[in-house]
C-alpha cells in the first residue's frame, strides 16, 4: 500500500469516527520523517482514543504495520507512525496549544479534509 493510499485510508477512518479539523500535509521532499502528516482533533480523551483504535485496526486490516504508538494512555496527543505516514490525534486544547500544522505548511502541500465551520459574521 502506497503512502498516499495509507493517508487516504486514515483520513476516511478519521471522518467516520467524527474526527474534526482533519488536515493532510504532504511533506514528501520537505522531511525524511514521513511522506504525510495527518492531523485530527477529537472532543474528548475517549474520542481521541477511539479514533486511534479505529485507525490502528484499519491499517492492520490493510496489511500496514504501525511501527510506533505514543500517548495513548493520556489520550491528549496520540501519534501513530507507519514509517510513511505519521498520524497525530489531538484533543482540542493540545492541538490549539501546539499548532503542529503551522510547522509544515508550505502553501501547496496542505489539504483540509473537513475544515472547521466558520462562525457566522456578527451584524
């Protein structure tokens, strides 16, 4: 399974589990860490862990091994690393604090899978 296919699968799972503000960063040529960074928010520790479980299960079924997992017990920032794709699952407060995607935004390498709804303009 290519890194692009892995990224697509993970984004689909995150959407299915009601992940919010999903971002796919194509960092090929920008970093040797991975080809894609996928970032997603959940509204609670349990939701972040549930998204992690679902992503892990889907990757395993697809024959992709998750090489490293970090942060599951705390459920505030979980990282899953397949070697080609790094998945970052945040609770809202941690994501707002770290702003991880800002480190990698190059302008043409970011895709917003389900951007946050904009607040209505006040009158």
